C-alpha cells in the first residue's frame, strides 16, 4: 500500500480519536492522538486484507487496540506518571490500564473504522 494511504489513515485516526475523547471526556492527551492515528493506520492495513469480514476485523481490531492501549498505558501512566486514564475501578481490569468493558467498546468502534478504511481505500484507488 502506498505511503499516502497510510499517512491519510493516520491523520484520520489522529483527529477522529482526539475528537471522540474531547467529546466524551472534555480533553485528550497528545499520546492518545498519536495512538489513535497509529491504530487506524494498522486497521487500514487489516481491513484491506483479503478475506477480512466485519466481525473478524472488529475482533482482531479490538485485540490490537487493547494490546496497544496496554503498552501505551504502561508508558504513559506507570513509567511517566502522566495519569492519562485509570480503569482500576472497573471490573476485569489489568493494572488499571486495560479492561474488558473498553475492549468491548474498541470492538464497537471498529465497526465505523472498517467502513472508513474501505472509503479511504476507494478514494485512493484509481479506477
């Protein structure tokens, strides 16, 4: 895939995820913006693979997002002490960095991401 497609999907993820956080929490953190961009770029590659269905994309996407969230959470919250988020009070959490509820939310967020990735691919594909 071309650099422009990945770069555009990164920018879309960067801005869309930042907007989602600002609308839901009233603020975001710069590392979340970068993470949102990185995730949509990965999902873009995944969603343009042969044989990927919506359900498969959502399941794999939620696993990728949860794993990335854990890694970023270790860095942001535990190593740097930036306290960007804390799931400690939610059930089924791991060190307050990830939890089952948000993994489910990531699954749901992968639904519009799937279609957005398809649209981006169509816009960059020359007929």
